[in-house]
């Protein structure tokens, strides 16, 4: 049967290796946002953080031809963004949604400016030299192992440690947490920075592993899908990992169908539509942290 031949790619290990790589950026973004929201801080600027992580790791990778400097640059940008967002959201009690929207717009604009000023293009950078790219391990990306490890570690820290208990208390009832001796400001700042660094890792992966450079809008909506995945997972890192695998499967599936059988636009939308539909099914049952998105002010 024709469809059996078309779907024969499901029998090959390369399809599943690709599926695992495709789930990496949205799972990293979702893990970061879970940690941040569990503490009570919303960051909808995941798209922007992914873009900036990819942009600056690419820029430094070209300038230094050193993988570790490139990774460090992306992580440092994530740390700075997390610190800035924490300052606005925690200490200045600013609107967390507006801050996130502004971050997304800034990242998209600054990416085009850096592309043009550095390489004379508004669309894409040159390919990174091999020395500045993440080496594969027999066709298997080390970022896959890192992502799975971070998901397990995040779950353990949130559910099995005193730090996780303090973080969740800050997101559920900051007044009671302060009364119990927990520094809510400090907990939220640390969680926000960790969340931003995790998300910047997604951009580093796209630049130094997946594409080997920076392209305009390289995040391609992955930050927003990560936000949906947070709701789908009910703020549970292990479930977020499972949701990421569903997204990766759908994405790999859409890329494996031969062109011309189904319109390319339909195929490319499959992973995003599937993820959103699945998340919508969990939306009614999801209960976010009680104080998420609400600035806390000490009396």
C-alpha cells in the first residue's frame, strides 16, 4: 500500500533520533518557565530569550571560534535577562506580561540589527566553523541527554528538596512564606534567573547544534509552545518532558512526509496545532500556583 511505503520512515532509528533533538528547545523553555512560575513569576518572553541566546552564542562563536566561549555567551545573556526580569517583576512590582512582550519585540529587532551590522544580511548569519559547533555523538546530540537530565533534576529539586518546598511556598502564598522565614524576593529572583538560563540553553541548542548559525526568527514559535507545554504539564517537569516528546514526534513526522502529498503549510503546522490542542484539553483541569503573576510587596 502506498501509505505504508510513505510511513516506512517510522521504522528507522534516525527518525526517533530526530524526534529527540526536536523536543529539546521547547522542553528546555518549559522547564525554565515551570521553575519561574512555581515561584510566582510569569515570563512570557521565552521567544525573546531563545532568540537572544541563539544570537549571542552565534556572534561569539564566529568571533572566537571557540565552542565554550559561545555557550558561555548564550548562558550569560540568559542570566542577564533573568536578572532584569526579576528586578522588574519582583523588586519594582512591574507588570510581568508587558515586560515579556517588550522582551520578545526587542529580541526580534536587535537580531536583525546585529545580523546586518555584522554580516550584511537581515536574514541569516554564515555557518559557524566546526570548532564552534556542538559535536554529535554518533549522530546523537548531547543536548538530548542534557535536557532529559535537567527535567529529572528539576522534578527532584521541586518535589523532594527543601529548596523546592520554599520555592512552591513563594508561588502559592508569599505572605505565609515570609511569616515562616522564607525570603520570597530572593527565592523568586533565583527561580527567574534559572528559568531564563534554561530558556537561553534552547537558543544555544538551535544555534550551535541544530542550525549551525543564527537566522531571523530562529525560535519559530517554540517559546509560545513551551508556554502551552507548561499548562499541559500542570507545572510538572516530567510531564513537560513527555509533552515535548509528543511535539518532537509530530515535528519529525511533518518533516518526514514527502513534499507534494500534503501541502507543506499544513505539514509544518502539525506539531504546533497538535501541541495546542493537547494543551487545551488540560487547560480546564490545570491549577496554576495561586500567587503566580502577582507582585508581592512586603508590609
